[in-house]
């Protein structure tokens, strides 16, 4: 893939990740009012502190899409870049699995907004730099 430009193959992930991450973090919601309604933030599975939602699964898939399409040709990231990438793109999974991650988001709306902006920025950075 080309460096220092956004590839066409990345556009779907770059659009989907911020949308689904915003739904996961509670910044905005999306529901379908057809056939008794469906909400993307409804819990599909809950047990042992795990809360799996369609939005979280879709956010993980979109983040994985951006990573895999840009890591095919290798990467030249610094350590701090790897930390930012892993931290922000793994957050939907951590949010599903760990209660402290959900508590962190619940502390303030500004925390949720900052995590959303950081996650969105990292996906764009990965798509652009690699």
C-alpha cells in the first residue's frame, strides 16, 4: 500500500470505526425502528462482567480492517506509535471485557469524547502513514 496517502481500501474502516466507537462510548446512538426495533448499543451477551454489543463487535472489526490492510506490506512504527495504536484500537475490546474501562468512560462525558477523538485520529494516522 502507498505511504503518506489514504488508500481507497481503508475508507470503509475509517468511516465505520469512529461511528461504531461513538456508539460504544455513548456519544451518539443508532437504532432501527423496523420489525420491533433494533439498537446497536443493546447487549447481545452479558456474563461474568462481559457486555458484548453489536457496535463494539463492529468497532473491533473496523479497527482490525484498518490495521490488516495497512500492515500487509510491513510497518516502520516507533514504540510510542505502537502503544497508541494498540491502546486506542483495542479499547472497544477492553470496554466489552473490563468493568474498569466502562467505569472510566462513565466518569465524564469529556473522557468519552477524548477517547473517541483519539481512536478516530489513530485510525486515520495508521491509514495515512502506512
